[in-house]
């Protein structure tokens, strides 16, 4: 790479060829793993910079996957966590999408709900755990409601923002053609903003996987969060990091799948990006 290429690469918002994107991403992951190994290398515990109780060696974590599958029921935990996350997401979307559309369409609705939405955004998500426990007790309902509320707080402003980004010219054209208010919403605002709403749903669903550990921290006999808590208390400690890796891999797989589905549902965005 010449000095000119290096200077061009650091231009503000400069584009990047696929090969360089892959190389930089690979170096980032490899560098992280190398530092992890460096901090935990050594056959004897006393020779390591960090104790295995703080950070196990990546080789030890990789080796622990066999017992995680065969003895701890990893796939069962994945299924339980997937179901809980999906149910919470669907409950949140069922409320956030219509409410967000109404808030972005009608100013009185926005003014009524905006203070509550703003306050909800400032409430730490972890606080919802004891609150939902006091409201719904132990059991599956508490986990669904916790995930639904946590996802709803994130999703609602994203839906409002997606509708707000629809250009005024679309509304004026609809009014000129004699469209009613509800026709303007259902046939103009929502269709134009649908791709952005889809992106918001993908983001909210992915973040929901980050909340699953909080949802399963109390009285969860199954699930990835339950595996982490039990491994933290009784060991082996390598399973804590192994389950975290599983959650990351699931999130990456879901993100990639939803991205592919989005390109199929909204091909015009891909075409627009190439033409620009």
C-alpha cells in the first residue's frame, strides 16, 4: 500500500474495497484472540498473567464445547432462549409498530406518548428484572414480558424515526390525488418507510439476544443465560465464555440471514446503492 493509498483510505467516509474490509476484519478478530491467548498462556496456573477463574485460555474454552454439548444440553438451551427472545420480540413489535406509526403520523399522539417514551429510554434495562418479577412473579411470563418491554423501549423510537424520514413530497402527492388520512398512512407512509422499519426490527431482534442473559438470570432451568449462571457458580468456568461465544455466533447468523432476506424483500435499495 502506497502513501497515497493510505491517505485515501483515511479520507472521511471513504469507501473500502471488499478485500480490505475482509482483511481488516480478520486482523481485528485474530488480534483479539492473540491477546486473549497471550494473557492466559502457560501450562501452570501460576505462570499465567490472568487466572483461569478470571479468563480461561481460548484453547481450553474451545475444548469445553464437547462437554457443553454432551453434558449440559447446549442445543436445548439454544432452543429455549430462541423461543423466549422471539416471543418477547413479537410482543414488542405488535405494540411498537402501530404505535410508532401513529406517533409519527399524528402530532397529538406523538406529544402524548413522547414523554413516556423518553422516560423509558432513560430507565436502565437491568431495573426491569426486579420490576417484572414483582409484577408477574417467577416463571415464563416474566421472561417474555421483560424481553418485550426491553425490546419495545428500543424499537418504538426507531419506528417513529423511520416514518419521519419519509419525504414530504410523497405526502403532498397523495393529498393532490385525493387520498384520505388513513390511505396516506397505509399506502404512502408505511410502504415508503417499510425498508427502514425492517432494519429497525432486525436491530431490535439482535439486541434482544443481548438481553436474554438478564431474562434467564433468575429461576430459569433452561436457556443460555441459565447455563452461564450455573457455570459461573459451579463451573466449569470455561463454559461461561463458550456460551457467550455461542450467543455471538447466533447473533451473527441471525443478522446475516435477516440481511439476505432484506435484500430479497427490498431489491430496489441494493439497486439504488449501486446506481449512486
